[in-house]
C-alpha cells in the first residue's frame, strides 16, 4: 500500500474518532444551534471535495470526490432546513382575519 494512502486513511480514521467524541459530548439542547455552524464547515468540505474530484489523478480520487460532494451537499441542505425550521419557531404568529 502506498505511504500517502496509508497516511490519508490514518488521518481519516483519527478524524472520525475525534468527531465522534466531540459530538457525543454535546448536550441535546445545543445540537440544533450547532447545526448552523456545521453548515459553514460542510461548505468548506464541498470546496475541498470538488478540488479532489477535479484533479482526476485516478478513478478512485474522482469517485471519492463525487461521493464527498454529495454527502456534504446533503449535510448543508439539511442543516439549513433544520436551522430555518428552528428560527421559524421564534417568529410571532400573525392572526388571520
């Protein structure tokens, strides 16, 4: 196995463990407000995934890049929908006449 692939997999696995530990420590009342902050991070992930897919060094890079773009896009759209729904809870309801 090439050394660069092994290093990339090691970083990926360590990031998964770190992310799991961070998320499990967040109280449930903070999950929704943190979602809007996570949208910015996912936006950065989309840019990185597009760069990886666009380099086209190998078919594997392109596939992983496209999958990463799809997952990050789903995360961004879902995060914005949840944040919008949360913000609508705080709006005053208008009385219909």
